[in-house]
C-alpha cells in the first residue's frame, strides 16, 4: 500500500462514544517514517492510529488550538516485516474506569506498557465515528502512507469488542490466528473491507463502501492465514530500505553489492519460487544457509561460501568461490525459476519456463539429479533460504507465490499441484511455495 489511500465519509453514528477497529497488517520497509493506519478528520481536529518514526504504535486525538488531548503510545516497537500483526483498538469513553476507555490489543494480548498514557475523558468524542472523512493507509489528503499489506479490516459502531472477537489462539501451535467471520453487530457506520482479496466494497450488510483515493490495490496470496516469505529488509549488513517496494517483493539496487535474504527459510521440504529481472547489473539468485547473512563479506558474496549456491546472470553456477558452466545467461525481462529440494540437497534453475542443463519437470519431481545445478548439498535439517545478490543498477521482482511481479500479475498461471501459491510457470510435482502453509504441508 506504499501510496495507497482508501477513503470514506461516514454517516450518522449509532454511538460515537463507543467503537472498535480491527485489522491484520504486514509491514513493508520504512520503519523510520510516520505511517498512518486509520485516520479521521473533523475540520481541523483529527484522530489517528499510526506507527511513529521509531515504529511505536500511537493512537491519539489532536484538537486544534488545544493539542493532543488523549494519547496511547506503546513501548513496544513493530519492526518485524515477516509477520502479520493483528491490531485491535476499542474505544468506550463512557466507561467509568479511565484505563478501559481506550484499549489496544496486539495479537490477542492487551497492551499495558505505554511510553505515553493519557486516556480519554468521560464521554469524550473523537473524529473517528463521526460523519466526517475517514482514511485507511494515510492522512486524509495523502502523505504518511502505510507501506505493507492489510487484510480483514473491520470497523464496529456502537460496541467496544475485545480482540477475542476477531481471533483466537490455536490449540496446537499456540499462535494467534484469524477468525475470518467474526460475530459482530456493526452499527450504522460499521464496515468490513479487504476481507476476501482486495475488495473495498463493504462486505458487511451496511454498504459502507470505500473509494480508492490514490495508489493501487494489488491482490496477494499473502494473508493472515498463509504468510508468504518476502525479501527481508533487515538482511544486508548495510543497505537502503528505499530499495524495496511492493511489500518487500521488488528490489532495486544501485551501485553497491548486497545480498538479500528472505523472511522465511526451510528446514526440510521442496520449495519453488520465481524472480523477474527488470534491470540487470551483476545478479545472482540461489540459496544460502541463513547463519551466513550477518557476516559482512558473506552478505556481499554469498556464492563464495561453501553453503551458498547460485545461478549467475552470466549463465554460470557458483559455489564456494568456484564458477562453472551451467546454463544460459539472463537479462532484462527474463523470469527465473528455482526448484529447491532441501530434503535431498538438490537444486535446479530455470529461465522463461525452461529448466537449464536439459532438466525436465518430471526429472525434478522424481528427484533425478543428472541435470541438476547442484546435488548432495548438506541442506536437510539446516536453515536454508533464498537470496538475491545485486551489484550495479539492478531491479529484481520476486514471486514467492503471491502471483505478482511488482504490481503485474503473472500472465498465465502454471499448474501447481500443492495449490499453495500462484506462479508464472508449472511447479514440479511435490514442490510448493515457501509460506507458513507450505512449511506445514
């Protein structure tokens, strides 16, 4: 949502002193700038829920000529770009207990530790849940854009619900999981958007539809029920987060060499992903044992490591500082495929739907190593994941199953027997996207 703004002027509220906002979000880059999640403005007074420039979560009300009359600022910071956060804010200014007038829940747990805690006065109003413009993803006129993904955004007018209305703890894993169809009474201004895909048509019975004020809405397979890996903005030893776009899936690199890892890695299993080159410098894609990324020289040159395995833009393969002939070179517009059998320590690379070195889908599915790029790798039971190496003016967009390269959908999705992820080309049988669902297949 890097420049995406959703807008709606709400109507007469059922109860403007009591409401709930719930949303699942996944952050992108830009942890050092203000990013607004939910915002309403009434003349020159406004209420906002936002991340500040240090990634604290702040919920406050600003009154012109008076200043901030209520504010909750968490001590907790939110810099995990690989996780979905569930955020619930519940407002009930008629509550006789001051601490219960504003409640924040993160992943089902009520926040009690605040850097600033100035609660609302009795029966105080906010700009939220008034008949005024409301914005999701930025300020009213733009600016302070949220960078990342949003899903299952609910607003309830007239009830202050706990987080347990919208989620629950998985009895097996202990992980907070989404309730996709919560039992809620919406009230006049209530709405549900971004529930199934990227629709901003109200999916409650209220018809409180939002409009796209700016930017684009991109549907993604990445959701609270199935978290896909992305490029990790914390991966380089030194790096510029402005190089990342579109939910950390497109990487634009200039001049300096870096290797970027991803937010998820495998321990065992069979993984498939794709990468599209839009501008070519010196580029390599492949896998690297994850404990090598904090080391500076390894970050720059993953294929010099004994645990780094690469397909370079020259067509060579690289490992342990050794290059050898492998496949065709690649350049602007080419789409690369990676099939990584981590359990058996074998990897294959493809270009524009053709596996290199004469490998075939059936051979890869059966584990035939004759035409693999590398085999007998010591990857099973170790934490390995994808990397992208760039040096010079390079743009690489990754599709780890989201179904897009940047904001462009795959042109004709290939077959995928696992049903986990949408890819440009056929996924060899037995392979799947690197996601939380994939890790559990």
